[in-house]
């Protein structure tokens, strides 16, 4: 199994606890970062990095925090293009 590490941006490593819940889903095997009580300051790019004896790979994900449904719909429409 790979070692999985989450960060916000390149340098801010996240740890399990507080508002962050980091776990592996037993049913799907997926590694999950769950943020409770989401705030605007949580918006940004998150990076998940998996490392094992063969090397490492990482993937970014951008989190947008909004309370306006039209902003979310606009973003989803841009993703389809």
C-alpha cells in the first residue's frame, strides 16, 4: 500500500484531526480528505501524493467555496469544455 499525504498548496501538510479527517475508505479503497465546517479560507489547491517503493505520484484538486449556486453552476459548465 502506498503512503498517502495530503497538503494544501505545496508546503502546508495536513494531518488527521480537528476539521480534517484523513482516512482510507474500507469499501472502495480510496484515500479521502474530508473537511468539516468548511470556510472560504479553505478554498485553494490541495495536493494528494502517493509514495511506495516504486516511486511517487501526485495529483492536485482545486476546492472552490461559495454560497452562491450560480457560481458553482458556472464553474461546472467550464469544466465540461
